[in-house]
């Protein structure tokens, strides 16, 4: 009986019946394409904007899996929930991209939970 319950609980969990991320989790809320080589990320919390803040991302074309390098990241001083990324190459029009946050902190030093809140897909 215990084995059956554990199996059912695992199935419900994998099917999304339980939520592991809290409502106020630190994550990307929106991505806006400003120019073909500039995107702006909106996070759910204010970001660490210190000069020593580490910000690492992987940006990939979802179809070809080609990675686009991020040259520069800058927190918006008027809205510290926004982060502008300057890209090494242009994004293709009408294309899907996935951005994965490898390392970033909010103003309180919290990080995004890998694999849960760190991945966001958007279309140009």
C-alpha cells in the first residue's frame, strides 16, 4: 500500500498537480525585443545592480540550438526589475528563443532556482 501511494504521489507531482514554485518566486516575467541585438528582461524582483554583480545567461535559438552571446548586461536605473542585454549578433524575425539564467541575484541576494524559474521562451 505504501508503495502504491508513493507511486501515485510521484505521478501527481510529475503531472503538475503540485506546484513547487511559490507565487512570489524570483523569475523572468517578460522579454521585450528592443532592437534586433538588444532585449530587455523584466524580473519579478529588483535586481542587484552593484558593479560586482554577476549575471550569466545562455540565449539559444530554440530550433537550431545556436547560442547567441550576451556582450553586456545593465540594470535599468529607473526600474531595477528590468535588465537590458546587448547581444553579439542579431535575432531573427519571427523566431523562438530560449533564455536560461545561469547566475543572477536580486537586491536581497536571492538567486533564481535552476530548472524551475530560470528558463523563459519568447518569440521575436
